[in-house]
């Protein structure tokens, strides 16, 4: 598919910490998942692509716009929808007022047209019935949907979502997955998450970051295939496994290099992800 977002050699340091280390990628229409341990550089990459912080080196384009110039940066921001991990809401704003405020920032100056757009995106995230309710009185899941509505204002071609399902209960997470899947039709979505289930259910591509670098880029099926023949069941945790845990049935699921004659299991995307991270510390670059 034709890339809509291209980045080459993105590098960023915070003091002596390398947050991004020569990152290059290409994104196309649909949902791309961004996986990685805490501190892998995921949020930093999203902030760079959202033009919230500049990289020390490297370049990127979004829908043909180059943020290296003032006019290009404005063009990128006009084409962008961004949902940070912790959206900053004014608690006394209603859902409508907050999204309307974001719409003004996005240069929707005609009041009637802007309000139609605000109502459209609130309806898209199923918040029409509570649009007049103050944000501080909304549930956590509803607040996340307000943030997504704000990101969708103006029909952006590039949508950046940083951990949008964190803290949501299973029902809220499922509803949010539906919204993200719908948002990926006809636009490019980059979704940062710790939930491998989100990637398995939503994404046509997946990127794994470790210590500021891209360790894997491909399809979810290709990441899963990394664990083919390397997942097995046993009655006790195999000491030679790279990872292992007791399942609900009492048996152990082991990931790594199986012993001869092991009872092999079908791999999952999580298994492939764990093997991609193999040998890495739990906390890496910021």
C-alpha cells in the first residue's frame, strides 16, 4: 500500500538518554499497532510524529506535508488527530464544550458548521446523549471517548492514539476497539498499546520498539510466526523456558526453546512479542 506517513532516521536524546535511536518507518491506511515495554520510546515517537516535540535528527512527512518548515508543520497539524495517554480536560467543560474548543483550535471558524462537526464526532463515539454533561461527571471510558471525539474533529487523515484503552474495563475496551477499527477506515491510525489483544483484534501492521529502536515491523501473523514451534505445555514450569506461567487448567505454558518431545502449542501474538523482547530489561530508554 502507498505510505501516507514516512520517517527516516528519527533520533532524539534527553540528556544522556537515547529516547529514539535512528527510527525509520512507513505507515499506510489502516491501523498500525505500536508495542513495546515501558520506556521503549513509544510515546516519544508519537509526540514527534504529532509535532509536539522536534527530533534532534531525521525527517518525516505526513500525507505529503513536511513539518520541517513552519507552513508544513501547520499542514501536518491540520491533517492530524492526536489522543495523548492522559488527555488534559477542563473539568467544568461539558463534552460538547470541550470538543467545540478543540474544533476552534483546529480552525473551524464557521460556528454553525463547527457545531455540526462537533455533534457528528460525538455521535460517532456514542456520546450524543451526554454531550451537555460536565466532563468531571463522566466515567473514565466516556472521558476517553470525549478525547477520541476531539481527535476526530475535522476528519483528520492521520490519527495518533497513545494507550487509548488503558484503565478501561473489558466492556469499555471492546467498545473502544470498535471505534478505533471504524476510525481506521480511509485513514492512517498509529495505536500505541501494551495490550497485545488490541493489536491482534485491530491492526493490519505491528511495530515493536525496544530501547528507542524498532525491533520488528510486519503483520501480526508474522510476529505470531516468530513463536512457531517455540511454545509448549508442561506439568511444571520448564526451567529452560524464556517465559512461563501456570494456566487456568493447572498446566504451564512455556515460551522459548522446547525440549525434545515437548507438547507443542499453537503460538499467539503475545508469544511472538515476548520472544522479540527476549533478553531485554523490563525498563529501558525513556
